[in-house]
């Protein structure tokens, strides 16, 4: 690849895990694209590490179904349809909205301080238009927050759902300088949690998750878990779009190998 799309990791501890986190963030942000085969050595060169931890991390992603191994070539990013992404986001909303709302007024001062630190990291990444760091910081914030519910299975489930998201609209928002507004919602969310404002917390997290298949996906905003309503014709009320109305696009494009 002619330009570096991934952050240098240097000699950080737990390298395999850090590489895996960065790769997941790159997948979500659209830095690694479906239909292209990426080799471990080429990715390793961008991370500034050897190929071994990258290959190990990619095998971990393959076990999750996020990529698939291509014999003697590398790894291909698994494609997801719009319907897949809508349904995954609806599941997130069912879990995250009530869980987050119930945490309002229950967090200690140290916990709130840590969440503010993580929220500030998201804002910093947005201001720098660093999409991979933005996605990774966003993941840390939300999984840390959900961790206070005391249900590790819930956190693991949401982590898996987040890894399957595809936020292809982030780059456009970053280019227009509009990503910072979305990032600032995390600070607003912490304020609502600290104030014990359950209704306000629910409203902020609901709006925030609406961006996953809205602004962050370069699509009109809708309420999470609901399909967009078509415009009404004169004299007839609009009805929600049903699943059979939405055709799922087949992924038939030939494989392309990313240049190293």
C-alpha cells in the first residue's frame, strides 16, 4: 500500500492484542476494505512490527468471522450487507440503551473521571481526523461504561457487535470537520450519567447509536432498530419499510490484492 492507513504500534506491550484492536478499528472505519486481500507483511510494515503478531491477530479476526484467510496470499475482509448492518445495530440498541440508562446516578467519582478521560481521547482523535484512533477510543469508552453494569457476557456481546460495524461515513465527516460534534456527545453522556438523569442519558445514547447507521454510515438518521419511513404520497399515510421491501445486494466483485 502506497500510503499508511494504520497507526505505528512500535514496541507496545501485548502486541498481538494491540494489533488486533487496531485492525478491528481499521475494519470499522473502512480503512481495510471488503474484497481486497491484505498480506501480513504489508500490514506489519505500516504498524512498524514484525509480521508474526499481525498474522496471529488476523487469525483471531478470522475466528470471529471478520476476515477470511486466502491461501498463500493473506486475508480478505468479510463483506456485510446493509441489512446485516441494520440488524446488528438494532441488537446493539436493544442492549446498550436500557443498560446505559440504568447506570445514571450509580457511578463513583473515579469511574466518572475515567470516562471523562476516555471521552476526551475520542474528541482529540476526532479533531486530528484520526479515524482508527477515534474508533478504538470510542470502543474503549463504551465497553468501559457497559462494564459497570457488572455483566461480562453483555460486554463481550456488544464488543463483538461493534467489531462488525462499518462506519464508512466517518471519513466524510472528518474531512468536513464535523466529526468533533459526534465525539462531544460522549462528554454530554458522562454529564447526564453524573447528574443521575436517566431520561437524558437514554436520549443521548439513543441519538448517539442512531449515528451508526446514519451520519457515520453516510445515510439519513433514523431511530436505532427502526427502518427509515418512506415519504408519504398525497392522501396516503407513510408506512415503515419492511424487510421484504429491502433487497440485499450480493457481494460478487472479484478479489483484489492490496499492493504491498
